[in-house]
C-alpha cells in the first residue's frame, strides 16, 4: 500500500501549491486547500481516491482550480517495473502502444499501462470520475505522475477516484481484474454481457473508402449490382459520410441530401433488398450531428431546441441531459427510410464540444446515455467510432461494438503495420468491455490477405469498402460461410504474452492468439504470425501461449497457408521461419482418440464450423455447420467415410496424416462419419 504521495495543485491565478499528503491518515491543509487521499483494496484491485476542497476567505476574490492540469499526483512505486507498455492517446480519439522501461518515459495522455516485474504483472488505469478524468504522464525515477483534468476551470472541490491497480501472475489476469472492477463501478456491461446485433455477425460493405463524401444513390446501386453479379454474400451496407444535408461541417436536416438521394433511401433500399441478399442498411453520423454540430440558424435547430445544448464555444450539439430526444427524432426518420443501424463517429470529440461548458466526464456520460437511449429504435445497433478516450469507453451502458483503431488507410504506403499495431495492443484492454471493430479493408490491395486474416481473428464485424468493380470475392471467402455469416472467433485477437512488452517493430515479429468453439464443449485456437520487417525472421510459440485453449497433453498444429500438420505438447516449442513482410496462421486443436476434424480448410477459422464431435474406439461422427473442403488429421486409415449417409470413401485425398474431402460449398449442416 502507498504511504504518502506528492501533490501539486495548480490554481487559476498562476499559483502552484506543492505538498506531501499521507494516505489513509486523514486530511492535510495548506494555503486554504484541504486534501485527503485514501487507498483501499476491493475485488483484487487497489483503488485510489482523492478529496480536495479550496476554502475561500470572505470578501476575497476566488482562486480556484485551473483548467489545465489542476491537480498532479506523484505516486511512489515501491517496486519499479522491468518493462512498461503504455497505451497513450496519440490523438484525441485513439490509443497506440509505446514500449518503455522508465517511468520518466511514459508519454502524456497515457490511459492504461501494463507493467512487467520479475515475478508478476500489473495493470494500472488512471480513473474517470464524475467530473474529472486522470491521465498518466512522464514521471520521475521512482514515481508515477497522474494528471487530472475536467476541461472546466474554476472548480473549488473534487471527490474522485484516482486510479485502479491490479497485480497477477499474468498480464491478461491483471487486465481482466481491473476492467471487471471498472465495469462494476461504472454500472456498464463487460464484453461478455453485451449483445452483438445480428447484422454484425454477417459480411458487410461500407461506402467510405469507395466514395469518401461523394456518395450517391446511383453509386450505391452500382455497387449492389456488382456484389450480386459476383455472388458476394453481403448482408449489410453502410452509407458513410456525405449522405445528409450539411454546410460548413454542420447538420442542417435529418433527411438525405436530395441532390444525392432524390427519393430518399426507402425506394433504393427496397429495390436492392429485392434483388440481392442484403438484409440491413445503416448510415453514418457524428456524435454532434455532424463534425461541428447542428447549424444554429437551421429549421432543425429550432425544431429540436429542447434537446440541444449551446456550448460556450458556439457549438450546438445534442444535450447531455435531454439529447435522447434528438437522437430519437432522427432515428425515427431514418427507420421510416429503411435504416436499421448507425455508425456514430467522433465520439471523443465530446471533450471539445463541452470544454469550458461542462465537466468532461459528466458531459460524456450524459451524451453517451442519450445516444443509447435514442437508439432503441435501432434495437441498440450502433458502431461506436473515434471514441477510445477512457471517458467514452466507460460511459456506454450496453452497446456492443466499438472501433479499435484509427482508420484503414488504403492509399498510405506502409499503413498496414500501424493498423496492425494499434488493433493488436488496443484489444488487450478495449476487448474487456467491447466487441472490437478492426475497421473495413479493401480486397483489391497489396495487403489484402494480411488484412483478411486480421479480420478473421479480430472477433468483430467484417466489412470491406472496395470501389465499384474492385471487389475480389476470393479474398472474402476464407472469412464467411456461403450465406455471408462470419466465422467469428470468441474475442479479439491479442498479442502473446512474450510480445506484450517488446516492440515488434524492433523484434520483427508480432504473434496474435484467439480461440473459438470447436464442437459443443471444446475450445480450439490459433496463432497468427506477422513479420514486420523485410528480413526473414525466426519465431517460436507453444500451445500454452493461448490461455483459454482447451488444456490437453498433445495438440495438432495446422499450418493454414502451407497445409502442413505437426504434433506438439502443450509446453513444447514450435519453431519456424517467416519471410520478410510475411504472414502465417496456425490452427491449434487438442488431439482426441482417432482423428481431429479441422473443419473447413478453406476458412481461416474453419475449425469453428465443427458443431459437435462424437467418438468411440472405432467411429468418429462430426456435425459441421456448412460444407466445403473438409479436412481431418489422423495417423489411421479410415475403412469407410460416410457423408449424410452416402459413401464417399473413394473421394477422400491424403497427404501424410492430413485427409481432405472436397464438397460443393453450402450453408446447410451435414454429418461426416468415419469408421476406422
């Protein structure tokens, strides 16, 4: 437990007061400022709390807390970590990792840090309170530095949580302990309790990287025709930025722009649905309506005035108190037009909207709840975006989907590496609360295969954004069944523990792991390996690197791209090399009596197509959710192979201990029975 901390209080009149405050030992008063610091242990977490009160002398001018860094807390580290991975806000909307060894090198605006010690791990989260939020910033040789802000100066008191810290035998356990406690404290649902809307379990397409803001009805219809012609099973289409009436980055009307969509959405949507397998349509908008809010002089602002807030910087945005009415009114119009879901962007911009108007935490909490309340008309189907500031992460009560990184940038050279880096490390903590969206991608792109594998293991929505004529169906086939359903893994892919604290841009290799159901009560898994250099690299892994993989003595390891199989003990090391800028994917399944069914060999997570497995001494019966190229691993020769009661023994192929049966793709279940 911490015994005392250094404290710096910054006041409006350029005055800074520094003092030392004991922890759990009562209050300290200096220059009219009374401070109390406490720390308690709850559910395996150490939770710090600060109370501060500024006393005003009668007839004297107030000198309250400044807006910028009103309070800094220097928290002593009794044991300094060997390595630190700091997740910092490199812009107002997204975090990315930095790998350091000294507390002095922690970047400004760090909102989560992972610590590695000699014999343990820890997760540290500066807290978001009712009004103030806390960041980590550059500390001293022996102290963490915590910087508080409310985005509103002139306050004379605070009673706020300051930090959460959990230690554990693994980094994953420490992270889970902290975020489970955060969810409980904030009254929000953890990831496993959030319902993923049905449409996001199917393949989607988005207009953004195809058309940017120049989206029109004609272009959407042309893209739909291409998807029909190429038999790409897209089940939802998202009309991104550019569809509504706006001027100077402000919203003027709820309705679609008549120049771009002359008849609105309804007729277009009905026509596309009638001709295709598309079932759902969504639209994009910013949290404030548009980037700079709602046009003050518009009829819309007059009509919705009861639901809007006029900030001191001149913006008109949905109110944190009554804004549910604004979103409800808009979504009622959209629902009439045939829209089923929304992507809501720029969510961490709320801190700018309400700066000097309302405390940041209070404002974000209010507007997030207003959005989700209004979205009942969409059955809660929201893609939250540009909202990874911690005040946003901890403010959404129930919506399931949250973007996990900055944009996919198809025309920026080398952008894949940064996209991979952000998604992999952000998921370590972001996935504790949300089903993470790893953004759209292009199938016609030099990194298309790398991106497609990344989406397959993301555990979130899968959608692409090719221009008209550019979609390559073969890139999408390993991701989905014939009916467009995504072979979605259980959670976000995350770095193996040996990668969490090493910079893959220096080590050269980043390994990501994930799991999915394999049969009724088993978990299979996989490890993706990305080489981030142009040189050949050597890498290793063990099945035990996947913490939620079924525990077993021996495993089959299937090299997806090389179509090779090897056997490995749980803690036995697999070693291989990977070419420069290369990618590999290894499916890892527990060995059972006669054979291990790999499921669909042409799908990245094809093992998750196995619905159930029954085995006896000489018979194996597997139920699969769909058909295609089916594979299994066995050292035994089958006497007889039956498919839905028909003998197909003469159709099987063998290469070593890998057996294949090629079937026409179909989305119906079938039963594979093998007698040994």
